[in-house]
C-alpha cells in the first residue's frame, strides 16, 4: 500500500509540475511524467525549458527513490514468504520426526477435521495426511502437523511414523481409498488400532476384511443421533455433554477410559477399598479387562488388575486425579 501511495503521489506531483511550469495539457504532462519515471526519456522531455529541466531533475531523483523502495519492498516480501515457507516446512518435518504414541489422521475433509479437533482438544499428539493441497492448508492454518501425500503409500505412512503410532483414522471421502489405506496400514502395523470411515453400507465388510478395527458410517451415526434427539432428547444431550471434549456447557462432565498400570496405587485393591466415588467424586461405570471382557456397573469387590481399563465419569480435574492414581 505504501508503494502504491508513493507511486500515485509521484505521478500526481510530476503531472501538476509539468502542467503549471511548461503549460502542457494534463495528458501531455502525465505522459511526460511517465517518460521520466520509467527512465525512457523520450519526447516531450526534449522540449523542456530551463525551469522544466530543473523540475525534471528533482522528479528523476524522486522516481529513482520510489522505484528503488518499491523493488526493495517487493523483494523483501518475496524472500520472507519463501523463507517462511521453507523454515516452516523444515520445522514441521522435525516435529513429525519426533512423534511417538500419536494418532495418524488420513484425510482433512469435514470428518477428518473433526477428528483432529477432538484429538487435539484432549492434548494428544497427531499428524494429518492429506493429498489435496487445498485441504492441507486448513491443517497448516491450525498449526497441525501435516504431510501432503498419498495415505495409501507405504512411504507416506512411514514418514508419519506409523510404527510408533497409537492409532490411525482413515477418513477420506472415497470408500475404495479407505480400503487401500487400511490395507497398507495393517500390513505395516499389524496391531495398530484402525478406525475407518464408510460412506456406503457395502463398504463396511470390505474395510473390516482389509484390517480395520472399527468402521464408522457418518450417515448412520447422524441418523441415529437425530432419532435419539427426537425420541430421547435429554438422553442424547447427556451423552453429547459427557463425550464431547469441546463442549461449551458450564457443567464440566466427561467420560474417560483410564488404564491401570503396573506401578498404579490401585493395583491389587478392589473398587470398594479405593472408593473413588466418595474420595474423588468419580463414578466407575465399567471395567474392561485385558482379555476384552467388560464388567458393567462393577461391584465394590471388583478387583483392580494392572492392564484393566476403568470407564469412569466425572469432571476433568477429578479424572486427572484418577489417572494419577492409576499410574498414568
């Protein structure tokens, strides 16, 4: 803007000067100014009087200053943009190279973006893989680590450090592409939890055969949620409140799974002895054992064993205290 203002001011001063000093028409004065500023120096400069030549000398120096300033400013802008992009890309590559126990999100569409926001809201590490530069721009704007590449490629997933990942979400819009992503990921990480998106019901079985741990259909989920809002609105609102980490509700309520580690203070005790309900104000809804068996509404004599997952409900601070007791 400053360059544009200076250029307009220079043309205005030059045009007015030639008009009043030499008596030229406005167009001829404007044309003469352009000849001087552009350093061409053709007619009508050769017609100048002594006063006109003196004014033209001043105009030449002013023009050189403005043009030099414009070139310097534009060059600086280009260099800063290029260097910022280069250093930003290198910084992101270093950040991705350090990832461990993170989540890989394939696809930065509407579903992938929501997954990324939910994971980030819980303070967990993630990396997004997206082939479309336009969609990848969203991740860059939100400071999410992003790999612009094909998620079906082993090289891309290796760059995302899939061997050290905690889980993978395949959320691209194409069911066929999701199948390829799941196949590639499962081949590289046999024990990795993989959640895949399915747009069509027929794709669910294919994704499960390809190696997906869980398949989610956004359309089925949306239909179920709409039906619950119509038939059981208060139940659905409670579920949304308890499960959403992005809730703006004043009631701080969450449902979390807390793994009991070997060094946990809870290991070897039972729920009655620990009494987290009165001690922490946290309700243990269920216990999932290491073999996958789920104990719903566990009794007070339910033993707490390392490797168990406590499905607990309470406010976020109390849940963090429970995680600390569990050795997290």
